[in-house]
C-alpha cells in the first residue's frame, strides 16, 4: 500500500523509519519531511498544515493511508477532509482532536465523567480569572485554552505571576488560543507520558515513556518541546498502567463515544503520578516528540497494521510486542533554543553517529549543497537501545559525541531520574 506521513519532526522520522520496515508498505511519502526522512521516504514539498495540498496529493498519487504526525492539522480537520475524499487516515477527526485543541473542553469532560485531574476553573474574561486566583492563592497554574506550541502554560509561584499571566493571555500573547483561560491546582508528583492506540471504542496501551521538558541539565531553564526521553518509565509499574487504563484512558474513550466525538488515533496522556494516584495533566491527540522515537525503537511488531486497525475500528483483538530493552533518546538542539537560534549551520559526523544500532532521527534538518544543515530548534534525536537505561544512555551519548556540530547543544543528564532509582 502507498502511505503518506504528514510532518517534519523527529517523531515523523521515527514513524517513517518504522513504517518503511513494514512489508505492507510498497511506497512511502512524507510531507514535507526533512533530510533524515529522505532516507526512508520520498519527501514532497507540501506543508503539514496545507490541508488542500495534502488532499490533492493523496488523490493524485492514489495514497491508501495517511499517518498524521502533528496536532495542528488534526485540530484543523485534515482527517475529516481526507475522509470526505475517501482516504483512510490515522488520527482523530477535528471534533475529537479538541481533546488537545481545548484544555477547557478536556477539563469539563473530566469533571463530567469523574476522570482524575487537577481542580480547575475556566474563564472567558480577566476579571473573573483574577478573582479565582485571589480566592485560591499561589502556587497555581495558568493556561491558555488553545494550541500554543507548548508555551501556553504558566507555572505561577506567586499570585502576582498568575495575575500577570492572565493579563498576557487575554492581552493576545497566544492569539486565538488565549480567548479562554484555564486555571488549575498545581499538582505535585512525577510526570510520565502514557500512550494508547484507540479505535473509537477500544484502547490498546503502548509502552510508557518519560520526557525532559526543561532546556538545561537538572531540569532547569525554560520549557521546550522535549529534550530527551526514555522508555519504559520505571514509575509506570503494571499496577499503575492498569490504574491509568481503568480510571483515565478507558473512561475518556467511552466518554468521547457517548458525546458523539468518537476518538481514533493515538491518545497521549500527560500524567502526574501523585500520592493520590495518577492524575491527568493534559491530553495530546498525537504521538509525543521525542517519546515516539523511543517507542518506535522498542516496538518489535509491525506498526502499520496497528495504525490501520486503529483507523478502522479493529483494535479489539490486537496486540503489539515490545523489546524488553529500554531505549533512550537525546535531543540535540540549536544553540539558543527554545529562544532565537541560527539556521543553516552544517552538521557533520552523522554517519559516524548512526552506527552500532544507534538511530539518529532528524527533526529540523535539510540538505544544502550535499551537506546536512540545521533548519530548526530541535534538530536531531540520537536514540539507542541498551540492556538497561544506563547502557542505552551511554550508547546515545557516545553517538552524540561523534556528531560534529559546534552550533548545537544537548542536555547531558537525560535519564537521571530513572538511573537514580
Ligand atoms: P501541558 O502543556 O498542559 O502539558 O503543561 C506543560 C507542563 O506544565 C507539564 O508537563 C507539567 O510539567 C506542567 N503542568 C501543567 N499543568 C500542571 C499542573 N496542574 N500541576 C503541575 N504541573 C503542571
Ligand atoms: N514531548 C512532549 C510532546 O510531544 O508534547
């Protein structure tokens, strides 16, 4: 079958790498892809948010199946438009992608169906939001309702910070994403990323992972899209996984079904493991990046039939096999990320790095004059398996050290929490 992957990040490279290995896939395209993806798929210069362009391409090339990587096109209705054109796709329709597209929607859903999450208030004007902050006090978490590329969450340690965050959001800092504000209790615990494939009615738990959101070592510095990850997350014991499926994932799938917003695709729960048990921080409606990179490294089964089964309502009797070995990925980013950074700098040593089973997944890269150059903030995800997380980490950092890119940096402590256990 002919498959199109939509997106251009490390997540999409990992998906292309896994799908390219499927005997079911006769031809693989990626829109728009990057320099690394070009090794596994034919890249086509169509932006991930160019919905009409993607639908036209699928019609022209008779694409059988589309896998959508990022949330933007999902929330904007790409899967709906593809369905109208008779093209099957992996990912939720817009009415279900609202689980990521509106934090307020998700909080209300949790409240209606008793799904454990932080206490909250939802506000459409600054005055009532501020009154709520004054009533609850700090620390408190202030969030823009809509998609804000991971930047719409302000962890306010003081009341003043919370009040000024409210002004910023209603002042238009996040555009339309800030038309509403969600204010939450600040939960304490260890975070984990939990993924399940969902076919509308059934959920199949995937492996667990832990991300590193802060830019610098010791979990300091600004929040990023994610600077590294490992799988499995030791905090996610089988009992914890069962609790998450029973209390969070399955009730959400059933609730969405009841609400007439059937969810198909991958449900990514950001969890806080608190002393009251697992609590939902937020949902995403796509794979995590860089969590996807470690999941694909550990997946033994063919991913493509699983994605098709999710799209097709056929997950009930499905199973996936995973390697016992943990995987760890280190993100290499452009100096300055998540702030301003230079583009177009040359990256060397990539072939040297990607040997002995190490996979160097590309994110913001392009080919220029026969050389790989950096074009984005997060640029590479250097991913290794090991007998232990410590061994995977050692292999990943050895590979990172073979990369010649003075304009990049990485965290040196990915995996510290798991290794410290
Ligand atoms: P989100 O974009 O909603 O996942 O939030 C980004 C990050 O902010 C999360 O990964 C958590 O580290 C943190 N966070 C968000 N909401 C809360 C909360 N209610 N309590 C504690 N931490 C939170
Ligand atoms: N790594 C977190 C995310 O993809 O949202």
